[in-house]
C-alpha cells in the first residue's frame, strides 16, 4: 500500500514525540491506530462489496458454462440433422419401391383383390364353356 521503510517510520515517531510530547504520545498512538484500523475495515468492506457486485471471474465462469452448453446443443442438433438427412434417402428408396409395386398392381386387377381363381362375370370360365 504505502512504500514506507523502517527509517521513515522512525522519523515519523521522532517528530510525533517532539510535537505531541511524551505524555500524550501513547493516547495519540491509540487513537491513530483505532482510526487507521477503522479506515482499513471500511476500505476492505467497500472493496468486498464491489468485488461481489462486479465479480468478473464469476461472469466469465457463467459465460464459459453457457458457451459449453451452446456448443453441446449445436452438436446435438448437427447429429440430429445428419441422422435425418441419412434417413431421407432411405425413405425415398422405400417410396420408389412402393410406387413401382403399385404400378405393377394396377396392371393386374386380379392381384388387387387377391382372388385370381375367382370367376369373373366378364370372362366365361372353363366350367361354363363345357356346360
């Protein structure tokens, strides 16, 4: 805080002894110590309050945690998008196969009903011809 060495303190004590006198020096030293301690506690309290209100390291830590969470969410979104993109061609292959199968079924109307051996009124069957 202050750059005061041994010789400076000794000089201040000698001046105080000369100015104040030997009778009142102990009382003055007590009062000076009391006010010096009170000032230190006040300054320390203000500094602690300022540090608590504007704790930069806490804000940095919170910011870092948020960045980590954002990065994790971005990775999850990318993985989900890649999975969906991978599923889309597979789905379109199934759709193409289903479309091809439905065109074959449209050509053969008997396959739609599933009864290929049934007699249709349009065509005479072999039994109807012989009778």
